[in-house]
């Protein structure tokens, strides 16, 4: 699998920074350059550029990068957060807001009938480890009539491989 590389592909000016840091002439220059780039895109048949900017100090920053990485690599994003309660079981979430809303809804569900001891089972957290596949062995081409390979290992007719699994710490590359 190829490695995802973050790229600096855009130049962004926060409007409040432009108005605080630049004099009126420089502000006008920025707006004129922006108009020139918009006209260029239109001449090329491109749609106006619309973007969502997520600042590095926002809690959504790393999950947003994880989503982009998953799209580029064609993988499924690994959930970062969870909620558990004895009634609803274990649920995973890709962002804090969804996790917290689910947890609050779970708590409210227990309060419909007054106090329930089960409400204390509601817990939420961050997923720190994940299970990965290890020791992958593909099904050998030669299997005898009893289902054994050359080393004597038995293979079910439906198995395409054998493997083990291990719990490892999740990595959060920046």
C-alpha cells in the first residue's frame, strides 16, 4: 500500500488577519488578486474554488486528515472514539461530537423511567489500540485429499489463508 503524504496545496489568508495585518492598499491588492484567480478558473472552465478550512488547533483537525487519508488510499477510516452502555452495547465514532451526542442520548434513555442503575454503565472514551492481522499464510497450491499441506497443517476447504491477530497501539501520524 502506498504511503499518504500531506501536501501544502493551498495558500489561505484568514480574513481577520488580512484586515488586522495589512494596510487598506494591501487589502485591496489581495482582493484584486483573488478576483484575477477566480477569472482564470472561470476561463479554464473550472468551478469556483470552495474549501473548508480546519485550523490545526481545532479538535476536528486530525480526524479531518484521517478522513482525507482514507479517501486517498481507498481505505475505511479507523474510528477514534467509543461509547458503551449495557443496553446499547459498544458503538464507535469518527468524531467527538457524535460520540458525546450518542452518550447523552443513551443517558437520557435511562432517565425516561426515573433512576436506573444501568445508567452508570454509560461510558465514553478514546480508542487507543486496535487489532491487526499478523503471520498471514496464504493457502498452499498443494493440499492432499485429507486437507493437509506439505508441512502437515490442516486446511479447511473454504480457507484462503491462515493468520493470527495482535492488539497494537493506534498511531496518529502528523
